[in-house]
């Protein structure tokens, strides 16, 4: 099945999904609030993304977008590795049957997490502060292991590169300012147990435009020789991790143009004499398309002229729309014959919480909708359930359904071969 390909808007319900949802509804007495993850679509999407990668460019999955085990199992053989940001994520990745290279980033890493990562042979640790360099140096020395590291840089960035959510180019808790880079590199080089492999920059989320993103990467690549020259042995620095941040357009369905970005990065690398390996660590854009949140209509009413559909579940299970401040797309899966006199009717889709903030979508033109019908919110595979506050109001947690991978597809040979290679 290829519905969820790179060009998908996420606004149609694939027949397989529809069937699985109706089937699950039949087997339960209670009204439905559940997530469905189409692992086959996820596999196809990842394979397409991987196939577009040019020479010298790698694709990692940032698992904080969705770290459910079946998602990790599906992606493990389809990407170059996983990017992790906590001890909990390290455990999730470690329980995955297919061993993959790991990167550990994030502010406020615990000593216990760093130690665990070293012992488990993490491919690279991304260092976010001078203190963290010192702490890791002590740990690596004590464990007598040589640990490859990257310095996460918070570079000065032209204002033109800003998006809705910036992690770099301004004051943030992430990475090390360029002015402190010489000191950071000196401290790493002073420790026999740390080897600097390259630099890491994850500057933003919600990047909508591939041309702007390519310009940002061009800027990093321009800085690369300057940063690298700060090292005692510059030629030993081989990798530039350019982070994730590719946008999903929840409102208009005009998603990020990944193939165009890949082409531009190839051109940029080809123009350099000694280009680094460019590494992406993508979260949202890998897993968003495979997920669907399904809510059953419990009640309908009109209040002060506005029509409401009150549904099982709510924003405590799918916090993404209020967290992003958008009206999420909604698909209608009728279980009754729709009332005919309500064609074109617009609805506000809300959950069961006792707060006016529990709104998933306003002004949805769904026409006639009956109590007992199902509403399906697509594009729910990233930062959906896992960023939510599911115990609020003591509601039962939603069920998670995983639709299996049907075809094995073109699992990547290069990606699987990388498992046996040492180093980052
Ligand atoms: C969250 C995060 C990512 C992934 O970001 P997306 O916007 O989901 O692609 C990548 N790298 C780091 C360091 C992150 O914190």
C-alpha cells in the first residue's frame, strides 16, 4: 500500500485503515478513543525517504517523535540509526530486536544516563555544555572506554532562517555558542577517552520550505571548515549532523519537499573539496503520516450558534492540535445514515475534558454527523499520544493498534550493513 507516500496530504482514509477501525469498534462495547498506526505506510515512507538520500548523507530517526516499540522495529532496518534524548529512550532502543547505531543528545543528561550509554556502546554522544564535557571525560576515563563525541553548536544564524520553533541562533539551553567552541574542543582533546568526530546542530522544528532549509545547511557547510580547523587534527572530524525539523503541514497538507532537499544537499557537497558526511536525524517527518487518532461521537449540541461534536477522548490523549495551535483535519467515518438536512454544517470537535481548551478542531465542514459515528484525525503519528497528559480526569488510556507491515519492501542494504561498522 502506498497511500502514505511522500506526496500524501494525510487527509484521506486508506481502505485498510477504515476496515481496521470498524473492526476494532465492533469488538468493543465502549465508545472508541484509540490510536491506529499503519506500519506498512510507515515502512514505505521511510524506504522512499532513504532511497532519495544522496551519497555521503545519512538518515537517523529521532525517536522522541514516537518511540512505540512497533514503530522502532519497523524503522530500525530502514534508517541508519536512532537519535535518543534520555535514559528512557535508551532503554526503548535497547529493547528493539534489530541493533542499530545510537546517538545521545539533549540537555541535562544524567551521569547515570551517560554511563549507561557508554557501556551500551552508543555511537556518539552530543555534548551540550562545557560542564557536560568535563563530566563525560571523568566517566569515560573511569570506564576506560574511548567515546566518540560531537559538539552541539548553537551558531549565530541570520534572522532569515527562523521558523516557528527555534533551538539555535538565539538564547536557548541547547548546544554551545560558537564563541565557546575553541574551549569545548580543547577540553575534549585534553581527554584521552573522548574523540571528537564532528558537530551537531538542530536549529528548528516546523521547517516548511526545502529551499530555506537547504540555505541553512549551506550556511553550516560554509562554517564547517572554520569549526573543523579549531581541532588539533581537523581531518579526524568527519561528520556534520544537521538535525531534524522538517515540517508537516497539518492545515493545508503541503508537506516538506524531501527529495528537493536531498538534491540540494548533493549539489552542496559536490561543490566542496572535503565535504563531511551529512547526517539527518528526523523525527516528525518520518512518523507523523502513519498515525490516526479515532474518536467516537458521544453527543452533539448547539451552543450560542456554534455546533459541537463531543467525542470520546480529547486533547489529553492527542495534545498535538492545541500544542501547535491549529485546527486539526478531521475525517468522518459514519456508522449511521447521515441526517440529510445538515449538508455543509460546520462543527467544533471537542473531547470529554471539563475545560474549554479541549478543542481538537473548529469550523470543520463535516455535514451531517450522528452520535455513534467515528471521527478520524490523521497525521497523528508524531508528537501525538506521547506528548499528551493521558491521566487527566482519570479517563482510561486510549488503545494503540498497530497495522502490520505487509510487504518487506526495499529494506536498505546500506543501512543494515552499517550495523557492523564501528564508529559514529
Ligand atoms: C526533537 C529533535 C529532533 C527531531 O526533530 P523533528 O522536528 O521531529 O524532526 C532531532 N534532533 C534533536 C536534537 C531533537 O531534539
